[in-house]
């Protein structure tokens, strides 16, 4: 019987929590080899998903930091030149 594939997306925190549960289960329980292999396979997928999420988050943070840096180093726009002697307060 083929395995059902779920399309539910996990949050990063949920994936890490499941990965931790898998590791604990593999370390503490006396499991049959096939179950260990299945858990290892699931853990590898979760690990890859977490890395992908972290890389995406890193790129987003770099974009935000670069945008903030660009704005702080850009000189303020120059006001239009007025040759008259009128003093403008606003």
C-alpha cells in the first residue's frame, strides 16, 4: 500500500520540534530497523526543510538590512533653490 503524502506545511518551530522528537525516539527506543530508517528519512527531510527556511529568512534579513543601510547613507533631498530673500519656516 503506497504511503500517503501530506501537503501540510509546517512552521519552522513545528519542524524543529518534530525533528527533536524523532532524535529522542531514535536514541531511546528499541525500534526495528525499518522504523529507524523511516524516522531517519523523515528527519532528513525536516532537516532540509529547516535549512531552506533558515536560508530564506537570512536572505530576507539581508535585504532588510541593506534597505535600512541604503536609507541611512542616502543624503537628504536638497530643497529647491530660492534666490529671493524670503525666509521659509516650513
